């Protein structure tokens, strides 16, 4: 992925619980660096505090919607992501099978009215080695909303 910046889109998810709702999986040949995460709700004006977690997993979770990451720069020379979509690699939706957790990073709390924006400084970015899985999920089941956003990486 030399020079490529991509987003795993998270679009209009509902009925989320405390299980993975987005997963990135690296192939055997390449790792990634997480640049940022954006997540917001589309349906509520009610204040509610939430906590997201990033979980490194040793085995895949299974999510219902295969989601191939898209390049952020739509130009003739843009390269395609080496992370391809399938329900056990790069996917979104409510996980039906949860992979084995290795490490958990609790992200900053946020209020759903404002949404969640997380762009850590370069020396604090999460990296994912080849042949690894990373999931995003709420620490506890969130309020009933429709959630959209993306995980940005290179």
C-alpha cells in the first residue's frame, strides 16, 4: 500500500450492541497504520456518553457485510487497497462470531450528539502487522441510533 490512504466505510448501522461492528484484516504481505476513526449517529438529539474500543484479535470475527476499503484520492493513479472485503476480513455490521481478543485499546469517551473523531498524533497511532485482525466495537451497548463513519488507514 505504498502511498495509499484508504477508508473502511461504516454506513447506516442500527441495533448495535457490545460486539464488533467493523473489522479490518491485513493480508500476509502488508500491515497498516490507523490514521483516524470517525463515527456519528444520524437519528437522535438525546445526549448520551459512549465508549468505543479497538480490539486486536488473533482470529477473525464474522460480520454480515463485506466491505472493501476505498482510496481517499480518486485520481487516475490511485492504487487499490490490498485489503479486500469478505465477511471474515474487511467487513461491517453486527458480528455473528467474535474472534479471540488479544489486546484492547479503550478510545476516548464521547457524546453521541457531537460524534466521535479520533486522529492520534503519529507516534500514538495503532499499527496492525500482516495477518492480523482489528475490530471496532462499543464497550457497552449504545443507545438505539443509526451510526455512520469510517476507519482511515494507510
